[in-house]
C-alpha cells in the first residue's frame, strides 16, 4: 500500500479495499523511525503524530490520506517552528487555511517536515533542527527550503506533502529529489497561518509523487480566504489532468535561463525533455525574457526587505523562546541573537539596510522596478507561446557542506525559479531524467491561473518521460 499514489490510495479507501487508519499507521511507523534516527536518518521530520486518528475514516475526497506538512504552517496544538530555534516548542492556537482545507477534505496530518529556517535557503542546511539528507544519496542535500517535505515524499515516508515557495522552495527540492512540486499562481492559495518570510512572494503548494496527486491537492487548496486579503477566488475548477499528447501546444524556451550556468548533465536531460515534447506534438520555439537574469539581484533585495519586517515580531515577548536578561532591551537582543541562525541574521541586516532612509529608492525601489519589467517579459512571452520550459535548477543535488561557506553560490540555485516568483505566475517541476544517477527537474511555467493547462502538459510529459523514482524509497 505504500507504493500507491495519493490519488490511488484515496480511491482504494473510498472503495473499501484499503483502510485509512492502516495506511496512516504504516506511514506513521516509518516516519517515527526516521525521526528517532535523528541526523543519521534522513531527518525529514520535526514532529510525527503519536497515533492514527481514532474513529471512523474521515469523509471527503481525501478521506483517510496522511499528509506531511512543512513546519512553517501553523497547526493547532502541534509544534510549528518554521525550522527555527526561536520558535522551539511553539504551539499555535489555530491551523493555516491551506492545511485546514486539506483536512476538511479528509486528510490527516501525519508529520511536520524539516525546513531551512524561516524558509531561507536552498539546501535545508539552514535548519535549526539539523540538515536533511537526500534519499538518492545521503551525502547530498535534498534542496530547500522545503527539503524535509521533498525527502519524505521521495523516500516513501509520506504519500505527499505541503511546502511553500518564495523563490523556488517547492520546485528546487522537488527537482533535486526526483518528485513533482507545484508553485501555484500568487494569490491562488491563502497564506493565512503560514509563518511569513516574504509576503509578496510566499505561496503554498504540494510536493507529490506524480502530477495527478498535485492536481488532487491543489483542487482542495485554492480559493479566496477572508483571512488573507491577497487571496483570490480561483476562476474555474481545478481539473484532474488527462492529456497524453501536446498537439498544437506552443512551448517557449528562454535562452536567458537555459544556457550559461546550467551544468552539462542538466542541459542534456532538458534537451531530451524538449525532444519528447516535440514527439508528443508540441512546437518548441525560442522566447526572450530579457530581464530574467536580473531576477536574483532583485529577489535578494525584496525578499530580505520583507523578511526584516516580518521577523521583527520575534522578540521574546509573544512567541517561542525568551532569553534571560536583566532588562527589556537586553532580553530582545539576546533572544534574537540566540534564537536566529546566521542566514536569517544576514537577511535581516540586508533588508534593514535596503529599507533604511536614503537607501530605499536606490535598492528597494529599483528592485521593484526590475520586478515589474520581469512581469512584463512574461506577459509578452505568453502572447507568443502557451507555456515556457526551463530546467528547474542549474545543478543536480550537491554534497552536504559544499556551498554552506559561500552564500552567493547557494543563491545561484534559484536562478531559474526566482523570475516566476517575482512575476507571480504558476510553475511546476517534474522529474525528467537522471544525470550521474541523480534526478533532474523540468520546470513548466504558464500565465496566472493556467494551472489546468500546466498540469495537463506536465501529465502528458510525465507519461512519455516515464521517470522511475523507486530507487530513492527507503
Ligand atoms: N532559496 C531561496 C531563498 O533562500 C528561496 C527560498 C524559498 O523559496 N522559500 O530565499
């Protein structure tokens, strides 16, 4: 039963051939064993449910399905720490809307997953709870910041998981772990109850074994939520993908995101995926995203600026840990000194500087103008083509420790994923092959609210590419 996709398991439970509580217990035991092994295991989880939910299997389309949830989603009465020591032991009094909608549809929270602290990172090495290992090669990173979610799904420790993506944190770990990761259109899913990193970029989405499971989760997650003023009514129903061909579809390949900086093995797998798309009936042409190469520079001003504001609330008074001190100011500074890790402090300092009087226009204002240019690039490109294809990440999974000393090298991981975050458009990563035995991700991008088309194209390609992820199951 652990081989079943989420969709197949939900069907089996509904047909009465599989018991939801048995399925939950089977995953729970595996997850608990990983948690007990600490850093000698995959270290995917920061919390695992103590028992299967009691009583009758839950009603709804996801009835009985276990769900792993990234640590930064607030879950009532369950530790929600955003990978940070400053929130150690924090038990929120409410549950994030994205999680609530999945549990209302019948899913049950199996575990909380390890992540980079406050979702800042690309390797999961910035977690306050230790690094996560990649199930394809335990000496390598799973990507980040949703590294625990990706490793848990790839390793077969959870049927599917929730993550968040601010600049690539669903897509890049999905790519490095050989699974599917979907970042929806900004505003499609409520951010209520997600511990914020950069509010104009953060978006929740699923990490799954296949494209159909991503559609199944997304269908329950979307929609306006009165508690998030940036959330929108999704304009149509999210459908189960069924396409097997791509006839008539126009696909664009931007030279800016597919050439220099992409390692050879990734480029080869990407080229093979393009050939596969053509064989399925799509036309492939070149498009331009002239401002995309500036996306990283703009992102690493905008995201730290927003984080410096969002993280001001962690002052030892309202949430989580509080350092001992003789007076209030010393308590604030000690709490933040002891509670935040190095990357979080670096970003708070960068963001505070970029927003300070006299520098605001030169840095933040300019970055916002670049952001507008990038959105305009996508709008122009989508007048020419239906969807855009790029590699998801410039490299396959790298060794633990390889990039921790060089933040700029780490930031380059997001080269292909950040432009879509700045533009707010949806993008999915699906595994498209192996390079030196490690998975390569293909990113498919569409205009706002084109998830149905995106999922259909991904489904057709997934069928033709026939990627086999079974080698990673623990
Ligand atoms: N790796 C990027 C960063 O460190 C993106 C993180 C994310 O999407 N949450 O900011």
